[in-house]
C-alpha cells in the first residue's frame, strides 16, 4: 500500500464497520457534536479497556503502555457530559458490579478473619502453656508460621474511574487496590485548578508505566509498580487558558502538555436539529467489548502467571512506522513544523503507536498490527497534533516577532500598490516599536517572512512586503501549516491564477475574502 505520510487532511474516519467508527458516528449524530469529538471520547474509554490487557512494542523492541492522556476543550453547552456518559457508562456499570461482588466477599472475609484470629489465639495460648510446662514449642511455632501464611486478605477495591483526587491519594489507591484506572471528567475545571494536578511529573511517570516510589511523612511509604492510568478530560477554554497562564511553562517544561492528545472541536451550538437515536445493537456491541476487555484485565491482575500481551507490528507496518518516525524527526529541524515544539514531537510517535495498538485490540484483530491500522492512527494523531500546536504549544518567540514586524511594516512602510509596501531595516531600527528595534530579532522576523513568501529583497538594503505570497516566489514554509502568523492569511486561503504558460504573474486572489 502506498502511503503519503506527509499529506495534510481533514479528520479521518476509520473503517465504518468497526466498533470504534460505528459507535462514534452513532453517538455524534445522537448527541449532535463533531464526529472527531465523539472519536476522542471513545478513545478514552477504549484506552481504559485495553491498557490492562496489552502493551505495545516499537520496532526496536521498546515496550510502552497503551494508556492515553486525552483533553477535549469545549465550551459549556457542547454536551460534554452526555457524550462522556455514552462511552464511559459500560465502565461505570462494570465498576459498580465489581463493587457489589466485593461487598458480598467482605462478609465472607470478615467471618474467615474472625475464625483465623480465634485459631491464632488458641495457638498462642497453647504455646504459652507448653513453654511453662518446659516442653518444646518448635512444632507450635511452625504451626503459627503456617497460620500466618493463611491469614485471610480482603478482596481489593475494583476502582476504575477517578474524578477528582489528589496525586498522593490516587497513587496510594492504585497501590492498595488495583494499578489500573482512568481519571475522567466532563468538566475538569476542578482537576486543572484544584489539587489533582499538584504533581504533574507523577502523571508523566504513570503515562510511561514507570514504577513510583512514594515517600510520605505522616504514613507508610510505598512503591507503585507498573501502573496503568489514562486521562479522559474535558474542560472549557477559559479553564485551560487559566491553567496555561498559571502553570503553562511548568507543564511544558516537564513534558505534561506534550503527552496530551488534544482537540478543540467545531461547535454545533445553534445548528442542532434534534439528533437521531443510537442503534441499540451497535451500542451493545461496543459496551460488550469494553466489558470483555475489563474482565480479561482483571483476570490478568488476579493471576500470578498471566501477563499483559505485548503487541508488535507486522513487517510492512514496521517499515511505515520508521517512515513516520523519520518524517517527524525531519519536522523538528530548523523551521520545521515541530522546531518550536520538539517536546511534543518526541511523544507523537509514542501516541501514534498506542492508538494503533488500542484500535487493533478493541476491534479484535488477530496477529500483529497491520499497516492500515498504523496509517489511520498516524493520520488521526497528526490532526490532534495540529490542535496541540494551535491551542497548547504557546506562541514561539519568532511568531511574536513576525506578527509585530508585520504591524510595523504597515505603519512605517511606503505603500506602492494594493497591499504591497517598500521598506528598509533602518526604518525600524530608528523608528520601530518593540522587538523590531532589535537588529537580531528584526533579521529573524525578516528571514521567516522571506521563507513564507511575503517578503523579497528589492535592492541591496530595500525590501518589499506583500500581504499575499509574491508570484514567482517559491515559499519554503507555509503559513497555517508550518507556522501560524495571525497577521497573514493562511497559505491554503491563497491561490494563483494560471495561464497556458504556467503561473500568470498578474492577479493575487485571497479566497478567504
């Protein structure tokens, strides 16, 4: 299969017969939200179901969990809670059933514990009397040691979903009960602005499945081994804006943001028509698959011999994986798409790999992960990556400089035609404002505008700026794809008229107008 891994495209759909795509489509039409918003929520539930069953190996053998950190940014009224309920209700139902079973087992445990304590007291009394009689207590102590090994243990709390919890309480609950969970909230303001995210590096470690040594002052320290934790969070834009303003630098520097799979979906508010019903058969198939995977995950947790399966890629998928990795690596070069977001790019192939493994597992595919699944995972994650760059990455300094320079060109430059200005650097060094007065930053902004095709050198010291890309100029970089310069129209909103002999250097048309 020939794959163009560098193509830019709209949000991709998976196989329409798949559980993932069919349920996402059904729910998105019923709740009346963007299909990609439904897919993101579905992935959260699927990650929760799969992370206890499978891990996945890179082609080089490096094994990673199938946990995901997902963030949906949407205003109030976007039906976030309704959407979450459709996909996470099977998990809540499973969790509720497990808790009921545990409640019954607690009664048995308490009875067994009472009997054990009576036996312990009897042996202790027998040991004391034997010792006072001057007889050997060796056999009694052997029986005591044997009894210690038989002490009844309460069944572990099968808590899968956490909604608002401190990092230390979450880690201890995963240690004391089961190391498998999902932090879920359709209104995650209390998580982003409360105590839940006090320790962001801890969440990074859990995303990696790393062992955690937790030291506590007032209670027993503990070691949490091989945790599996996914995040499925939805929050309003103002919540995320406040978080980024307050802790954005910290969250970028420690890598928390770079691990997120982000979406800010198109709003359907004002365009809803009542929705359609969800196909009961498709809903049941999705729910049953979630339940079956969670049942298998618990069987693995309860077994001393069973372990999570490690998924691998087929031969052709390994080749595609390496092509994807190379493409991402090249985009981290200077002026590449990820030049200013290398931390995010370094985690992108990881998320692509995880999504491919989740799709493969949830759909019940046999054998190794095939190329078509990996290709879809990459196309999907690439769209999420674009959302990350737009909404979470923060504006690189070069973008700030360039936007400011464009405004100064309009203010100080000499107009010579429609949306075209002449200028020289001395103009800004003497009369410019802000960063344009700094020679180094001025040169950086000019170089970027030249690469974008909006500035060309007219003579030794003079330049021309055009609001639209100059004809005859091959723009190395594309606005809206490689960079997001708000003061310029996107590359895709511009096109050039062509004649029989090729590009006609006369008319510039901005299709966004």
